[in-house]
C-alpha cells in the first residue's frame, strides 16, 4: 500500500515527504501504524551521512511507538490493535547459550537474523519499502520510523499498556533505556559511588536518573548550556559543570576530593570528548561509552593509562532485557521515579521533520518527538 514517509535522498540536505510503497508483513514480521518517533542523535548522524555505512535513499527513525496494523505468518506476540514500542533492542529467543545464561542482550538467534539479506544487515535495502520500484534503505536495517507505517520483526516489539502516552513509549524505546539501562547494567553503580554524566539530552537525563536510582553520590552533570544543566538538576543531578566555562576534569577532581569519578557515562559523540571523560576517572574508575557517531577509533588512548585499573565499556541500548526491563521502567514511570514526559520539549508533525532535526542539532532541547 501507499503511505507518506520522510525520505532522505541526499546526505545533509532537507528530508522530503514522499509517497512510498510498503509491502504486507512477511513471516515473523509486523506492520505498525506509527504514532510517535523520537529524534535521536543516531538519526541526526545518519541523515548527515556520518555513519559511513548508510546508503540512500533511506528512511530513518528508530525511537518508535505505534499500533499493530497487520501481522505476518507465525507472529505470536502481538495482534492487530495492540499498542507497542519498537526498539533496536530485541527480545531474546530464550533458547540460545546467552539467553540460557541470562544475557538475552547477546542473543545469537537475533544476531543471525540481523545479517540476513532480506533484512539488510546494519543498513540494508529494505525488502518491504520502495519508491516507484526502487528499494529504500533503513538506518538500522530493521525498521524505519519516520513514516506512517513501518514493518519490523516481532522480537523488536514490546507491548505498552493504554495508560502510557505514545510519545512517552517512543522516548523510552531508545533514549531512556540507553541512559538508565547503562547505569544499572554497564556501569553497575553502587551506593555512594560518584558518577559523572557527560551530555544532558534525553540519554544523559536518563543516565542521571539511573545513577540517582542506583544510589550514586555525587551525581555530576556536564554540558555546555546552563539551561540544560538546570534541567539536569531537576532530574537528579546534585552538581553541574559547564564545560564551556570551566575545565571539566579539574572541576570533577574538586567534587571528588581529588580522586576522580568512580563512573563516567559518556552520552555524547566524539573521541576527543571520550578522552576528556577518561581523564575524569579515579583509579579503578569505569567509563561507559553510550553515544557515538558511527565509527570512532580509540587511537587517542595509551595502554599505560589503563594500568591503574581504569576501564572503558561499551553499551548497546543500556544492555536491557527488552520485555523484562521495559515493564519495570514503566512501573517506575507510573510512580514518578522515572521522569520521561518532562524530557520531551519539542513536538513536530512529519511535515516538520526538518525543523525537528535542526532543533535537535542546535542542541538547546532535551528530546524532540515527531507525532503522526
Ligand atoms: Zn537512538
Ligand atoms: Zn537467544
């Protein structure tokens, strides 16, 4: 069937709203009528061509919520009409080695699916999307949210109860799990440990809340805008550092009795910033890298710097277990312990997608969403 979608035809140029064709869902796939899509920096890097692996024309958007429209063969988890969020994180198969040892995040079955030609790998041409017969690519190879409908494998879905607003569910599916999940699963913060969160967008504010939830003290937010640092305080930061005004490494040392931070959560892209974040660590400190712009290389680091026991960890979508952790986080949201709605500072229609991206790039917002 025909639908409206935001198509990127040229990197760094305005995105155009076009009529494209979406096929019926195949085996194991679900067609979702999109309700809300968060504007994530991953999309921003993608539409600017900074991932290095994307091809065009493409439809981006991966922080998605919506309503199940049609299900393909052998889909068991959802039925038409169900409210869902779609996440890059997948539910585990429950049967492979990693699922059996409780690490569904590394599920092998999902990984094999990911590189199957019909789903296109990380950035493949989609089987189910075309413009006048020409296949369209998707940033993630798995679904494309900036459109009226998207097709996705059912393991990317998590059902959402009717009391949860669709825009809240969308932001939860990437920004919140990436930040909040990382503090629990990757940083593994313990009470009284100090935590520095660099970047206070949607992911950073979620990491701040996660650090506070884990019992961190102090919770130090670093950004270059005072307005965002003020917001960071309302999300649980106990101290803030404007790195455009003061040396953030020295400021962290002063706030941690000269020892450095036990944890640094780096939510922004750029290897130079990660170098700064690493210098904030105490001996045995742990930095978790959450944000990145496609391919970043570690040649700024010397091996000897790790000898005091400092370490760097990666994090994919906060390392969460999709259908276990999303309901848990929604319970926290319901009781006010996880703030999501206050993060959403801009709402746009699909036609306003270029404004939404321009606003996200400018950086003075917390999280923008596109509502369909
Ligand atoms: Zn994202
Ligand atoms: Zn598995």
